[in-house]
C-alpha cells in the first residue's frame, strides 16, 4: 500500500492552505530548492558547456521521458519530455496525418481544451489542403469514427467536468477503421491509471506541471507507439531529432527508429532539475492505490457538498470510474464563490461559465482537507459571503 502520509510530507504547502488545485498546477516538492541549487552550483556554474556530456543534459529528454513513460504504461524508449503541450499536440496530429495521407478529417470533440483545437486549426491552415476538423459532443465521438477519419484527437479526461472517454473503445474502433489516435493525457497522467502501451495508442501527449508537480511551465511529454518509430515523420524537424545533430549537415534526416525523432530543440535543463525532484516522489506510488484514494476522497467531497451546500450542483459523471481526479460543481455565482473560498485559503479554480473545479490529489490532500473545504463553502453560501464586492472582479487568470 502506498503511504500517503509519506508523500504528503514531501510537499511544501503553505501553512493553513487547503490546496485543491493540483490538477492545474501541482505544489512545490520540498526537494525542489535543493535540486535547483544543485543544478546551479554543481552543474551550470562548474561544468558549463561540458554539462551536456558530463551531466547528461543532452539525453535528459529521454531519461526523464522514460520516468514519465513508466507512469503512463509506456515502454522504455517511447517517450520524451520537452517543449509545451500545445506544441506536442501540433506535433502528434501532424505526424498522425502524414501516416494516413489519403484522408482529410480530424475528429475531436467540443469539450476538448481549446488550445488542442486551436493548434489543429493552425495546422490545417498551414497545410492548406482541404482538411476538416469535426467536433461533435463528446458522447457522439465513438459513433463518428469511420473510414473518413485520419486522426482521432481526444483529451481523455474533460478539463471541466472530469468525464472520461473510453480509451480502449476509441482506439479499437479507430484502428479498425484505419485511423490514427492521439490522446491528450493532461488530466490523466498522474491522476488515474493509464496504460498507453497495453492499449496500443499511436500517440499520447501531456504536461508535467499538473498532477506530476514539475512546476509552472515544466516540460510536456510525447509518447509514440514503438511500432511507429521507424515511420513517423517529425513535422517539427529540429536538430535534436536529427540522426547526427553534431554533423551539422544542411539536410534533415530523422533519427531512425528512435523516439529522439520527436525532440525539437534545446530544452530548459533548469526545468528538468525541478521535474526530476518531482518524479522522485512517484517512486513508491502505486497508481491503483492512488486512484482508490482519489475516488474515496471525491465521493466524500461530492456527498458533503450536496448535503450542505444548496444551489451547488455536481457537474460530473456519478460513476467514479467514469471520471478523472477532479470534481466540478456548477453554481450561478461560481466565480465569486471561488474567490471567497480562495480568501479562506481553500484553493480551487473556476472555468467559465459557472464551474467551480477542485483537484483531488491524494499525494498531498486527505479527509481533513475535504472537511475544511466543505466547511468553508457551506459558510460562504449560508452567509452569502460571495456577494462581497471584492469577490466580483475577474483576474486575467481564473
Ligand atoms: C492544461 C492543458 C493544456 C495546456 O497546454 P500548454 O501548452 O501547456 O499551455 C492543453 N491541453 C489540455 C487538454 C490541458 O488540460
């Protein structure tokens, strides 16, 4: 059994704060300052340019990629880290399209996170070759998979409601129809068990600053099925993907048969130092234990809110197995209510038009956090504290 009191002690969360936003930005691991200090003093300062070899900076895209890969069921050598998730979405969809050049339709859904859709829009414009993006309701996606579809691009867990797609059903049907599948695991990786290898997805992408706690803007990841590593074309053909980057040839030749071909350019090694410290926490964590605990805490939270907070309605699927690891509630004055909660050090976030969202992250929250959060919400509603003027103005980031 995973010892969650042990993992909780590995985070530096401000005194008195109930942090229910680890689904958006994970908290700081206690080991992060030493990791950064070590990078600065023992690597950058002392090694300088030699660090690319002596400290293995050049291959951290892969060594850290494998550590992330292990947590999503990817075999070694099929995952790299670096760049941002938006870039990775572009890269995966572009690579997917070139695997099925005779098809022109990309299938996603209208609940997908906007940047994923925007990146595809930009890609289609760039290709300028009659591509079409279809975005039905999430529930209709499976039905719309047919022989027209080139790429199915979906986010497994809906960022608003927590609703989960059936990865296996989508992959099986897509493959039966000759389509390529790209999964965005932004709200799955580190939240629920994922088995990209067992399910044989073609591509998977995600970020490491949410449930993996790598720090704001920490590198994204991309996984490519090993069977595709010989044929996949890296649309963003940077020198890090070249078969001989230090030959400095004028023509691009992708690294044959290896995940290096999905690397692009020089990554932030400082960010890798933080990610490494964050991944150490996962060494003794069993994903099944984590999921069980997440369901237990979520059910407790939903039940208490429904019993004690009139006007606030649960917005996700009732079946815990059909959800990721955040819970969302609709409330007409959700923005103001969330600001009032934050003023009481209960941190969640708000997603337009009326969703209050809370990340349930057993690595560092427990029953006591859930109780404090519900107590605060109950009192804010009963005393209509959300009506206060200071809770009405919207910040740039919600
Ligand atoms: C968080 C999130 C993103 C963010 O992309 P960035 O490039 O890291 O800003 C993209 N897609 C989904 C589904 C997300 O949840």
